[in-house]
C-alpha cells in the first residue's frame, strides 16, 4: 500500500473496511455514475498505521 510517507509493507492482518456506494441510474436503467466512500482512517487504525 502506498502512503504519502512511502510504501507500507504487508502486515498480515485481516481488516474490515466499511463503505457506502451511491449509484446514478440513467433513463435506460443502466448505471451512468458511481461514487464510493471508504473508511480509510478506520483501515489505517486497524493496520496500526496511526
């Protein structure tokens, strides 16, 4: 994983990353846009990075 301070080596820890996904659907009922919101601070805490 690449961080602003450099690459973080694998930790071997199992983590859980809560996320929310918001999709925009067009008139033809196909997805035309998507935004994902990940809890990156929660992930960093689980990995012991902060």
